[in-house]
C-alpha cells in the first residue's frame, strides 16, 4: 500500500488529520486492504495482533524523531511512489527508535522483517508498472524544449511543497471549461506561481484531480530553449508549430509556459509580425489543448494585456501573498526536507520566527519566497558550523548578512539601543532636545505598542529656520536607529515641482511614450526595505506629490508607475518645511516655556497644507532657533570635524579652544543661518588661511601649526611656528593626538 493511501486513511479515521508515524502504522494494521502487511508479518513469524498492540501504545505521540523518520523515508526512497513497506524498512534500520525497541521486545524478528519489507516494497512498485503499461507517447518535441512535470511529480520531486487548495480549485475551474481552457497565473515575484503548477502536477499524479483530468500530462517548455539557435527566418515558427502539433497528439496534456510574457515578441523578426503569441492564438481559442502561463502582474499588463486578442484567450488567476498561517504551514513542510538534507534539527518555533523576521525586515519581498530563502540559508550556516540544531539567533545572523545591518538592530525589543538613541541624537543635533524626545517616544511606541499597524514607523513634519538641524537630525536618525548612513534617502522636493514630479519618484507607467524608467524612491525601496526617507521642502512639491504622500503616510505602501507595490512600514518618513515665518515661530508652542500663550502648530500649518494631509502625521515638530551658547557648541562641533579632516592630511593644529571660538564668532557676522553658517565660518576664517600657508609644502610632509597672536589679530598664519618633517604613518613625534595639544608637545 502506498504512503499516500495510508495518509488518506489516517485523515479519515482521525478528525484532526495529523498524520504521525504511529497512526500510519496502526491504520495500516487495521485496514490491510491488499493483505500485504499480514503476509509480511507471517514471513517474520509474528501475528498482526502483536504488531497492532505494540504500535497502538504510541498512537497519541507527536515527536520529532517520528517526523524525521517519515522525512527520511521520503528522501531515501529513490524509486517512487513511497510505500508502507519502505517506511517499515526504514523503521527496522533504526534500532534506537522507541517503536523499533517495542516491536523487538514483543518478539518480532526485526532483521527478517527488514529484509522482507525491502523485497515487498520493490515488488509493490513494480507491479503497477507491469499491469498498467501506458501506450508509447510521441512527446519528444516537448521534452526537447522542456520537461514533463507529471513524471517528476510521480518521482516525488514536488513532495516538499505545501498544498494550496484554494488556488488549485480556481485553476481546476479554468481547465475544466469547454473553450479557452487557458489560465494566466499572475502575482508578485516569489509568491508561488510556478509552485502552483507543480502542485497541480502532483494532484494529477496522485489521482487527486477531477476525473476529467485523470491521466493528463503537464509539460513545461522554455522559451529560451525554443529560441536558441534560430538564426534563420522560419526556424522558430517551425519549432513552435512542432510543439503545438506534438501537444495535440499527446492529449490529454497541458502546456505550461513560465515567464509567459516572453511569448509576446518572441521570434519576431524585422518586417515579420509573426511571433510566439500570434502562433499560439488559434490554438488558445479552441478546445483541443490547455495552456497555463505564469508571469508577474506588471509584466502581464505590460505585454499580455496590451494585446487584447491575446489577453481574452486567457483567464487571469491572480495569486495573492499567502497569510501567516499558510506561510508557516509551507515553512513547516519545507523544514522537514531541510532536516533530512542538512542533517540538522529545526525547532517547532523556527518557521513562525522566520516568518516574523522576514515580515519585519524584508518587507519589499513576498512570502513565502523570502521566508523559505532565509530558512534554507540558515540551515546551510548551521551545517557548515557543525552544529546539530538551528536556533532563532541563527536566523538573525543570516538576516543581518542579507540586510547589511547589525544583529541588535534586527532583534525585537532591543531596549538598550532605544535607551541610548535619545542621547546619541542629542549629541549630534544641538539645541533640539524636545524635538528629539518626541521622535524617540513615537519610535518606542511603534516598537513595543504597535500603536498604528499598517503605517510607517514614524511620520513627522519638521518646521524651522534653515540650519537648525532638521536634515542633520534625519541623517543621524538613519545612522543611529537603522545602523547605516546608507539607510537614508534625501529627496529635495524643489526638484519635483513640475507635472512629472510624481513619475520621477515612482517611475513612468507601462505604455508611456517617454519610457519606463524607475523612480528614485521606488529604486531605493527596492534596495533598502527600511530606513529614513526625507522629503525636503514639502511646500515646493507639485500637488500630485502631496496626494501620493497621503497614501504613503496612511497605508504604509506605495505603488510604482509599473504597478509594483512597495512596503514602507519599516521606514521613517520625515517632511520638512520653511513656510512658518519668524512671527509664527515665536507664537508656536515649542514645549520649552509652558507659561506663555502659544498657538497650536496644527492650526498654523493648516493655513498652508490640507488638514487631511496633516492628520496623517504622527508629530508636527517645530525646531527652535538655538541660543548663543548653543551656537557656540555647534561651532565647536564643526571646528572639531574640520580639524579632523586636516589631521587626515598631515596638518596638526595647536591652539587655545575658547580663544579660537571667540575669534571665530567675533566680527559683524551674525550666525542666524545655523549650522551651515558655522561650517562656512570655520572654512572662511580658519581653513582658508591655513590652506594658503600650505601651498609651498610637499605632499610627503606633515605640519604642526601653532596659532599665535598674529592670527588672532590679523587672521594670518605666522610662518615662524610652522614646523615641517618627513611625513611618517600616524601623527608627528610627541603629538598627543589632540588638536589643541600644548606647544611643548611638539618636537
């Protein structure tokens, strides 16, 4: 009796449908339809009652060792289909298994039983082949350019696939029609379109398809193989005609074309409109053959749908991304084959953790492909390290390699990182403590509270004078929260004020006369599924961009011009504006002086933006102008950065920090431009005089410069204290490494 038949009997006798090893053996003992098990046990000099009583004691067990033995039987049995005798033979060769020990204790000769089971399995597989010899088929043309999926299913190549009954039923509805029995399976890449056809082949091979499809063969052909070597006109048309003729002669048969959009234009030569699509059209409209195609949604609309005569001959079946329960069931089935292939154990909680991790950190890829890939890559890692069991930490190690982020940033509930986030941001962005606090509070609530499922991690509108730290805070947030400066996208919306601004962001639609270029936003989202996206100067953008952003802020998704959907739920969206004047800035409630009478930021912003747009934001944050003391800290920060760049070039400065700051701030200039003015101030009043003084130096020298009274009075670098030496690796001898090293530290 085949293993599939035994599993069907288990599903009938046990309502929960769980097919465990003890249940399979017990049901076989109670329903020995062909008497094969009774004969086998008599050859081993035992009775059926002894066997059934020994197995019945384990009927409620659900252990990993049983699951591994079932997987081993499927993998090791090279000749298909797998029979109950193969399962019993593997059990007899497993002396450490508890059922093996119990049967041996019951007086059963396990060695004799193993030998008899192997012979019985061979005879059971051979018998149907001898009794039901199919007439020869002339399918050489189909096999030359493709493969027989039904034959592969009979060998068990698709046994690791998890069933998807709803999609299979929709496919049956199309294939059982009288005319135009052709299906076009569409959906995102990695969603399981090809696997759906392989499941169909498995259903037919296992006699679980509707009776009208019994005995049907499913052939897959490759358009690349058909096109290869067709250098002369007419060669491709001849091959296609031969494939169609062979398909008709091999009925009942189904033709499967993966990447079906390639039939549009395939084989077309200059001046000759005939291609694979036009060759297939007469066949597709009839009732003799069925054709199944699979392609992504975007490619279907770009190639197939633009030809109405071709599109009407197919019934489109849109495959949606499977839900959590379905995906985890697929992963559990896949985990069984990975255990046998890699020789490791995969815990019961690993599939659900793989689903959760990929949902969070690979949001722009689809299930189940991304979770299956993660599970497979992690199994390889565990096997290479010589360990026997996979843990959740292994998943995140592989995920960290794939995303280029630190493991701590990927783990759920990294409280240590969030506790230090506010301090890290305040260290870089000076004078905006209240703004930083509100941003961190929102991110904490998203991390732990899931306050707004389906939306981005945070949506903020920054308003304030130029140079107060809006862009710097966004850039620092990307580096500190997501772990890399590459997780930051700066979009200057002043460049998107025209009617084509939306297409610059999300790409041109299919069929556009100006091309199908990908947008800057969708291209970044394809490469980086999470990070900080800064939309700078939102008031200068075209109104169409405002409408586009409302969907992004509210639903956490954005659709490209080519119809591809991108997930931005793992992103932080920041918008900046300068619409508020100085009078408005003083009236806005900043949170620093609660005793004063201030206006609500939402009310002020509603004068410039629609309320439905502002209502989709988590926070409207007003950046205040820093005080003189805070400007001094910003200047010190810019000075340290500039002197660090000089040190990289072999130039070391000796100075008095406070006096140098006083000198840079002195004069008629008022640094109301913020941090940008501070950087320009350092450049103009310090770096430029040093650069002029270094013009006569060789590239291979390092230099120590001491700022003397001449610099503070006249702004010139005195040539006397300039010391030159051959430049070795590292700082000059005796230099402490600090920009303001004491003069006696110099040699």
